[in-house]
C-alpha cells in the first residue's frame, strides 16, 4: 500500500461525516431529504464534470459502455440511497452513531466481498485477524451507541 492511498482513504473518512452534516443542514433548509440528496448529487455531478473537463480525461466509447456488466451501473443508485438514508438518519442518530453503524456495516460487507473477490475486488480470505478486527469495530460501534 502506498501512503498516498492511505491518506486519500483517511481524507474520505474525515469528509464523510462532514458531508452528512452539510447535507442534513441542506435538508433542514429545503425541507426534505430527497430534495437535499438530489441537490447534493447535482452539485457533485457538476464538480465531477468540471474536473473531468479540466484534466481532459478521455471519454469511454459507446462500445466500452455497452460492454460493462449490468451491475456496474448501480453505483449512482447505491450512492443516492446512501446519501438520502444518511440525511434522514443523521437527524435522529447523530454523527457518531450514524458513522459507527455504517462503518461496522461497511466492514462486514467488505469482508464478504473480499473473501469471494466479488464485484471486482481482489480476493482476500477471511482469517482470524480479520474476524478479530471486525469484532473490535462492531464492539466500538455498540459502545458508541450506548448513551
């Protein structure tokens, strides 16, 4: 692993609860989590388009797009669900509870995906160390939930 990717992952982790808080504030202003999520995705899409144009990233051909597995198109829908669900849940759970629960769920799902090498991930067997780490993360999420 390179330090750049570790730093990138850390930055993404730092920004996730901030994003949820910003989106929750947007929800308070517009009145509904769905409109807040839509606005968030429109702004995010505009930023991605601008960045793509600035760096002159190559656009895929129609043949490339047509050859993708059908499940590869679900990322946007899954992201939309996550953003809308987190906006809805954040106001009741708070940042620490929401992120604790989602991180524990992400870790458990990730262990299964890695074990089977599913949806393009490299295959990494579940072992005692990974199980112990997952149990510690779940224990941490449970402790954070205890008010």
